[in-house]
């Protein structure tokens, strides 16, 4: 048998690259160019120190705060830079059609800045706790935060997708957790430093927080779906513990106003029949209705014939007891009933709100 191997000529490779770049937005092309420029600048002796993040240099007196942006896009070697460019090229084609160029740009910049700031702050905290100068002047960089954030975005966009890494199937819901575990293993083996693990962890948290509570898309803010709950990224046995911790952290963030209180929108327009929705009302109105019901019951009992007096008396006692219990419940719950006819065209769908703490 003869096999024919097709080898792409350099002209074909360049033509395909030009076609791919021409289909991307200005921001995506600018981001790719920015990474290439940073890579070239880092090759200049001494220039990497002004692009990477050094926790002791971010704070006064040097105050090199720009490194919190550049540090997330510059790599320490050429191979990692090529990997970053390939990932940015693929994710730009994937997420820009879904989000739009503006939201894609906001996601990349916010996740990068938040993760780099949090990682530098962690090193400063560790230095304060241990007084080790190596933590204060440890220099790091890399796109770990943005790459980890893209796995969270993939889980949101394709919650039921299964990918194959070689012969191993990987469900999209577990991709963020598996990536974090991979960074942890590489750290234990000495391949990656602690900073890369922290960048990946904070990138995952920042991307999930932004997509869950802040991203504006299709007229909605955030994604409150149960399939995008934070605990859903972890194995099932760990989800109760993660949910408990997440609820406490969410309540704390809402308290300090770092995170908005989310509302759940329930669309009742798709129901095929009338829907009864309990809504809070005035307790005085509930008590007035209870008294009116008891008064009407007494009038009916007075009109009952004598031959049914025993039965009526028993019914009166039972009805009075039920009315009293119903009145007490109504006064405590204070609810009114609203009939929503979902079959009527053109009516606006109501919404109920509840805190989303996961």
C-alpha cells in the first residue's frame, strides 16, 4: 500500500493564519499582538523584571502596579508563549460569537487583573506572617489565571459537553476542578511554582464570580442556573461541604457589598393552566377576612332547621376551629392569592426573587 502525505507549504500556513486572524475582532488580534510584544520585550536583558510581578515592587516605594496587568500575559519561556497564543486563538473564535467582543475583552482583563492582584496580596500576607524575604521578592508571571478562567467559561457555555483527552473522557463540568488538580500535581512535582497554582485558583474564582453575578448578556445579569453552581464543579461527595462553605462566603461578600444579591427569575408564562402565587399581604386584612368568614358561618347556622341541629352544631364547631387555625396561619404568613392566566397572550411574566448563595 502506498500512502500519500500532504505537507503544507509555508505559503499555505501563512494564508490559513491570515484567514483566521481576519475573522477575529480587533481586541482578539490586539491581545495576540500584545502577548507577542511582551514576549519579545522579555528577551531583552533586565526587561523581564519590569514586566513580571514582584510583590515587594507592587507596593511603595516602587509601586510597579502595571505589572499586575503585564505579568498575566508574559511568560518566562517561548514554549509557554506559543501555548498561550494557540489557546487565545481558539478561545477567541469560541467565546466572541457567544458574548460579543466587549464582554470577551472584559472577561479576559477582569480575570487577569483580579487573579494577579489576589496572588500578589497572598504573597504579601505570607511574608507578613513568616517574615521570609524570599516571598516578598519572588518574581512570577504567566497566563495561568486566564487559561483556568476559560475552563469555567467552557463549563457555562457547554454544560453537557464531553471531551476526550486521549482515550479518557472528560465531562465539561469537571474541567475547572481537573485543571486545578493538574496545577497542584505539577507544583508537588516541582514543575510549577506556588505562584502558578495561586494564579490558577484565583483565576477560577474570579471567572466564576464574574460570570455568575456580573456578566451582562441577552438582557440578563449573571447566570443563576443550577448547572452553573460553584459546587457543581466538584465531585458529588464534596458538593455538600463546598455548598456550605460557598454559602457562607457569598453571604460575607454580599454583606461587604463586593457581590450583589442575586435574584432568581421564574417565568410562569409557559404554564398551560392558571397558576396561583402566594404573595405577602397586610395581617390586618387577613384578620378581617377571618372575622367575616366566621360571621357568615354563624348566619348560615341560625338558618339551619332544628332536625339538623346536632349535625350543624358539630359542623359549626369543626368549621370554627378550621377558620380560627386558617386565620392564625393567614395572619402569620400574610399572603394573598394572585391568579395568573398563562394562556392570555401579551401578559408580562411575573418573577419571584430569592437569594442565590451557591
